[in-house]
């Protein structure tokens, strides 16, 4: 029998499957010190995430599809990646630049008066 994990649910439902600690990959990553390499690493990671989400989209319906579609749209939006890419060009490693860009985006949603963005985005994190 597997290990049990507790957490805060983003939506009603049941999850059964492997658990991965997403923060670990970024914590283990070392910057290369080369803006071009860091830029490519971030762009490859975004493309990989979009491909994975697109695969999941084909297997779900309803609200799950809406949530995944929203995530794909965000990842495809240059407004999300532009601050990270700019930080990379200034010498910040890709993983730190992306984390900072996401933190900024999350803060904007949390501060929003728009209920759609508050509840929609919070379900994603």
C-alpha cells in the first residue's frame, strides 16, 4: 500500500496516482550563467508543459478541460513569459526568473477584485 499525502484540494474530486514534488526540480537545477542557454531552457520547459497539458486535455472533459485549457492559454501568452525572459537577459537563472514571474502573476490575481480570476486562478495553484 502506498504512502498517503494530505493537501488542500483545488476542486472537488478524487485524485489517485503518483505524487511528484514539483518544486524539487527547480531546487536541484543550477543556472548555467549563459543567458542564451537559460532562455532556451525556459522556452523548452514551457513547450514541454504545454505538450503535457495538451495530452491531458484530450483525456478529460468539463471543468477539468476548462482548467487545463486556461493553463495552456497562460503558458502560450507572452505576457507571462516576457518578464522571466527579460530577467534571464539580465543574468537571472531561468528557474529563478520563472518563479519570480509566477509569483508576480499570482499576486496580481490574489489582489484582483474580479471573482472569475480569483477563483479560476486559485484553482490552478
